[in-house]
C-alpha cells in the first residue's frame, strides 16, 4: 500500500471511530479551541495527577475529518504519559506541520509514529493546518489552566 493511502486510511479510521470521546472521569483541566476557517470545534479534558502524569485525556468536538482525527490521535498517543513528554511531542508535532520536519521521539512506538505522521499530509494545504493543530494547542492551554 502506498504511504499516502495508508495515511488516509488512518485519518478516516480515527475520524469515524474517535478514541477517547466525551468527558474523561474526574478531569481537572480543560480548554477549548475553535477554527473559524473550517468551523471545527474541540474541547480537551485532562486529568492530571499530583506527579504530573496524564491519567485521563479525552475530547469533545465537531468538524472536519482532519480535526477529529487529530484530536483522537492526540488522546490516544498521550494518555498515561507525563507532562514533559507531552509538551515535547506536542512541540514536535506542531513543528512537523509548520516546518515539514519529522517526528522523532525514542519513546514512541513505530506504530505511534506512523499514526502521527498520517497528519503530515496537511503540510501541502496551508488552509487545513489549523484543523490538525487546533486540538494540540488546546491541550497546551489545558495543561496551563486549572479548573
Ligand atoms: Zn477542519
């Protein structure tokens, strides 16, 4: 299978069957983001424990396939991780879309890297970059913001 085709299938799978949708149990951080260009909306919920580990991570949202897939992939990749890792991977991801760099973090599995890379196709469509980055920006604000 061609890589481009594989990436499309990953995005469609996450958009049709989003992981971690709804409010996660006992969330203590949350943040919303909105993409007026496309009409996408996302609300990130996060349960951060005393040791700065993400115990719960989920989202609610509506919008295009890319925005939903991106939020779903985010929750799937970062649930159970600590804050340092989460900030690193988020910056890595935003950098990938902005500067067309590659995701490179040792503690991700090959599968996880392929899944995240599936969103790299939007690099070619500047209008759609916000669809893919919105949830990740919301995650960063949720971390900073307490309920
Ligand atoms: Zn969109």
